[in-house]
């Protein structure tokens, strides 16, 4: 939909509200959006406060129309790129009405964190949707179990929780040629 701290907030809002109006009749119960575009660390808190107002307005609109608003956090190149930023972001947001779309590959990307550390920081009760992917280094296009992620403890934790949301496999190949998409051996390559 765009970013509230970069794009015209009215256009971003119209896009989100259109998504809500489409989701409801199709039986969709949640829409996912980004937290905001990444900024210099000196501008981070100011930008979080900018997007907070708009995100809370859109969350209220969505809930009033029977749809849940969810932020994909953490996510590269956003205000919530790291788990530390995610934790601070939700503290500043100070609302339980905004949920989290938790992408396992974004948590373990670069081998800085484990998936379970991500669950502990965000809290399973805040998560309403999981994107399941694995990583090798910073490449995030692997089926769970084919990278360095430890999914066994993750699934045990989810199984023993009260989580009732969704899981989807999300294998993105937008930066790859058609023949690279079809052959997993070609997926890992050096980015410039």
C-alpha cells in the first residue's frame, strides 16, 4: 500500500481501506501492511510516531469492518528491520488492536536470531499470521528445513500455545531469472 512515512498518507489509507472492503466479502480476515520505510536511526522514533497515528486509524477501520490489520514485522528495509526495532515499535504503538505477520525468514535472516527468539520478543499472542520460509545467510527463498532455521522448536512452541491463526509458505523469487526459480541449486547467488 505504500508507507505512511514516505508516501501520501491519504493514498496509502485509501489503498488499505480498499483492501479491507475486498477482503471481507471474500472471507479474508486479515490484511498485512509494512510498518514504514527504513530511516536513519536519528529519525527512527520521530517516524514511528508519524506512522503510529495512521496505523491506529487503519486498524480501527479494519476492525470496525470485521478485518484484522497486521504489520509484517520484522521486515528488511522498514522501520522494523530488527527484533529490537520491532519490540520498541510495538511499545510505542501501545495497542493490542494491531497484530503481527511473522515471517520466519526475516527473523533468522543473516543468522542473527533464532525463530523462537522472535516469538519471545514479539509474543505469540500478538501474531495472527505466519509466513514460513527458511534462509541461507541473507537469501530468504528456501522451504523450511532447507536453510539454517530451526523449525522443530518453533513448531513445538506454536503447538503448545493457543495460536489459531494462519500459516502460509511464502517463497519469493522476484530477483531471479525464470530458470533460477525452477532450480533451487541456482537460488543462492551473490548480490551486488
